[in-house]
C-alpha cells in the first residue's frame, strides 16, 4: 500500500538506535534504486493514520530525499502483538538497551505487569526487572547518546554503567565529553580503566578532556615509560610492601636469635633506613603543607 508521510505516527522512534553511517548509505541507495522493502505499520485509532512498527530509518531517509510517500504493509493485529512479532523477526540483533526500552514502553503505554512481560518475552521476572533497572541506573542523557548513535551500547553497558554505579556525575560528565569524539569501545575501556586506577587529578582529566588523556596514554604506551607520578606511586607501594614483609620476622622473634656481630650490623642498617624514611616523611609533610 502507498502511504503519505504525514499519515504516519512515529511513536516508537525512540525505541530504535540511530546509525548515522548506515542511514547515509540508505539515503544513497534509495536515491539510486528507490524503496525496495516496505515499512511495517498497524492501523491507528484514526482510520486515516498508521502507526509505524518497523522502517524508521527508511522513513527518515525518504524524508531527507523530499519524498512524500512510502510503500508499506499493514499487519492486521494490535500494537503490542505487532511490536513483539517485529522483535522476534529481528532475531538476535537486539541488545539490553533495545530490550529495556521496549519493556518500559509496553509497561507504561499498555500497563503490562512484570508477570505479563516475563511471559511475553519468555524470560523470568528477575530478567525483566534487571532490564528495567538499566533505565534507572544509567542516566537518561547516556541513554540518549546510545539512541543517537554517538555511543555504542556495548561501551555504555560494559564501562559507563559500572562508572555510574560508583559515581553518577563522573559518568555523565565523561559521556558528555565523549559525545563529539565518537569513541571506539576500546577507547572507552581505556578511559574507564584509567578512571578506576587513577588519582583525583587523572580522573578529572579523563572526565573533562578524554581525548587529551587518550593521547597521553598512547604516547606513554609508545615509549613504555610510566609517568613521574606513576613511578613515585610504584615506589611507595614497594616501600609499603617491604615494610609489611620486614615486620613478620620481628614478630617471630628474629632479634632474640641474632649473634652479637649480626645485632650490631642490623642496628646500623636500621638506623640508616630510619634516617631515609624520616627524610622522606619530613619532605612529604613540607611539600603537602605548601602545596598550591
């Protein structure tokens, strides 16, 4: 059937992620070959209008080509059944975001209970609850970035979701900073790893200027040289580890078993170590007292 674009109700557009590169290719294909596949619609309460179930990319592409009509096929079923059937026909192409958005739409628009959703999706109630919980745990602004194609669903689930659990503000700021970069999942993984292990200064750099951090990380990996801060942290960790190891022989009574010559040697070594440690502590307190 031939439909005019103004007859279409696009109420489920927000359930679909945009893929800018694929949509550009689709526009070129439609311009050259015309529409090959019909969109799927169901009848609306208004007999002159139709609700789009599948084909949102085609509708947008035809609109960009200034077309007035689109070829469609009308399924003789209600909206809920049509949405669920389209999901099954789509196969394994959906991810957790697709599932969460559809579940929330069915619950809010049609009032389906958790039990009914679990039955329709052939999963447990806990599975439905976890998917719906994704909408609450991950800020709406990040959902919009995934929807708009600026952030992959995998990167959002794997890295930004754990970050949001730990620090929602940091996740929102990082996602906003990533918006103009179109990062790969590997780059988002590097940023998340850096935020987890970094100092407060590093974390601030990651959420405000992720491209600067990624460039610095690339340069550091290229030279295999850790930063001065990282070397110092490594030294402190090593000192702490040695101190913890050195306490154990004392607790086991080592000093009581030493010969006189050994005892003198240990006393001299301990005095040198104590001088070095006191110098380190004194310098640290001095520098911290004058920082800034």
